[in-house]
């Protein structure tokens, strides 16, 4: 449900950019969605189809680049994806620390037709 306001925001950002560039329409919106961002791609797509109706973004392709969550080992200084039941570093077995990688959520770029 919390995808509704962020989808409105995505459309607003894309529409503003499109208008600045005198676009006729937005053809594609490229999003970066982290695995731990808390946002679900399918929900964004669903709201997008509804909210974009009647806007310059109608019919645009929503392309989502998914970013996998990464953990960092304090001993080895490596980044890794954790296993379902473990936080352990695959190299030394020490529990890793969460990083910002995987929390991303933003509009990377838009493609327009002028
Ligand atoms: Zn380690």
C-alpha cells in the first residue's frame, strides 16, 4: 500500500523532467529498487498503470534495476549476500554488518519522445 505515494512521486519527477525538455511523452522510466528498500516492483507497476492515466507518463515502460542487499564483513572487509538463515561472512564466518547497498530507491533516468 505504501507504494502509492512513491509511485505518485515517480510520476511527478518524470513529468517535471519531461516538461523541462519539451517532451511529447515519457517512453521509459528507469528505477533503481533495492531489495531492502521496502518497495515491491509489482505494486509500483500496478499503481503506475492507474496513476499515470491522463499524464505525460501514460504508457511509459517502468524498467526496474533490482539491487541485491549486501552485508559487509568487519574482518575481511568484503561485501556479500547473506544466506537465508545466516549473517556469516562466507570467507571467515564472522557475522557481517548491514550496509546501504540494497536500500536504494530512486529514479535513475527517463527516456522521452520529443
Ligand atoms: Zn570475513
